[in-house]
């Protein structure tokens, strides 16, 4: 497969590093974040080796320089500094597949699961995991992030596919994503139950 493509953001910057810098700015201005991540660990809680592995895998389909990777890795890691800060609320739902997929190999995945466990009790973070065999009230074909920032009180949704990143700001569409997120939360495990599932996966990894 050709790797001539460049990661792009609809109506925004192109290039892996530039895109991740914009996400960092967006994260700083987001008071309330809601997201669904079916097959990858949530970005704000990724550790450096996991982040690097995720971005290195993108080289299979995108043209990415070493410099872009370094800028992108640092920008994504910096997003973690907002965890636990007063006024920041994160409602995150992940699929069990995110725990199981060995991005970067077994050792990288183990380290990432350990980081995940360590962050579960972070103030302002409500993280749930949907078990692989759970009955979900609605099906979502992909992940999404809902940002409520200072400039757009109604919020904005970011989705991503192989064609790039897409921003959704139409109030009705954003409301639909919020409704889907609420339904997905109903199928997720939280607190001690989520911890037990993550620890089980870690023990088996």
C-alpha cells in the first residue's frame, strides 16, 4: 500500500505533528470531555512507548517523518497533564479490545495496562470498560470524542477514519453523539469491576 498520504484534519492542519499539537490545544480548552474508544487506549492516558507504537504503525499508510513522530508523541503525552486538574471532567468509555490489542508488543501493552490501573482513581476521571461479550444498547461503528470548550458551548465531535479527521459541530449531530455515549456507558464496567477486568487482562498478557 502506498504511503504517500498525509494525515489531515478536515478544514484544519495536515501532518501528524501539527494535528497532535491542535489536539493538545483543544484538550487544554476542554472543560468536559466525553469519548468512546473501542480498540485503543484513550490518548490522554497513553504512556510514551504505547504512543510511539501507535504512531509508528501509521507509517504503513501515511507519509510520516521521524520529526513528525517526535512532535506528535510529545504533544499527546502532554495531554496527560490535565488529568486530575480542578475543573476538568473526563467521561471515557473503552472497549475491552483496547485492553487486549498488543500495540507495540506484549511488554508495551503490559506497561500501558499498568498505567491505566494507576490512573483509575484520578479525580475528575470516570473511566468505564465495555466487556467484549456485553450486550450493548446501541452499536457504534467507530470511536469518537466530544469536546465542550470555551469557544463552542454546544460542543464539537471529532471522528477519525482512513480519510482523515472530521469535525462535527451541528447541534443536532452533537446531541446524537452525546446520546450514543450515554447508552454505551450503560454497558460499561466502572470502579472495582473495571479494575478487576483490566487486572485480569494484565495477568493473562
